[in-house]
C-alpha cells in the first residue's frame, strides 16, 4: 500500500469516527430536548386543567358570598402554579445537566480514542524512522570506510 493510500485510508477512518461521534452527540441532544419538551408539555397540561377547573367555578357564583369563596381558590391556584413552575424548572435543569454530562463523556471518550490512534501512528512512524536512520548510518559508514 502506498503512502498516499495509507494517508487516505487514515483520513477516511478518522472522518467516519467523527461522523459517528457527531451522530451520537446529536441523538443525545435530541433525547434531552425531547425529555424537556415532554416535561414542559405535562406541566402546561396540568396548569391548563387547574385553570379551567378554577374558571368553571365562576359559573357557580350566585351572590357576593359565593364570590368571596373564590378568592382562596384563586390564591391557591396561583401558589400551585408558582410551585409547579419552580418544580418544572428544576426538572428541566436536571435533564439539561444530565444531557451535558453525557455529551461531555462522549467528547472525553472521543478525545481519548483519537489520542490512542495518534500515539499508535506516531510510534509506527518513529519505528520506521529509526529503521531508516539506522540503515542510512550503516550506508554512510560503509561509504566513508571505502
């Protein structure tokens, strides 16, 4: 195999591993995004249901006293909404952190594997260089001895 073919095959192999790593990173990011969208959708659905239930209670108002009973329900809904928004934001943050950790692990593994491949190639070239330089020294000594 010629040097050009070796270099070409190494570049192709490197490109393939880069594409595989990018695909894995994309799938991790999309999985995290999907989970976050699911969390947000569930929170939105829960809040809409609670708000609709509260608004339905307006149909039961017949006098001022029955209207006064809605105030505590309204405050409870507002409190529940704030607590749910906070809990949802914590859950979303947790998913984002886990996704970033997975992406970091993937990047670390990729760097380590690339370093291993490069170290192997450097050692191979070093070995070839040492053999070539030893042969050259022998030839120079032989030429000088003549």
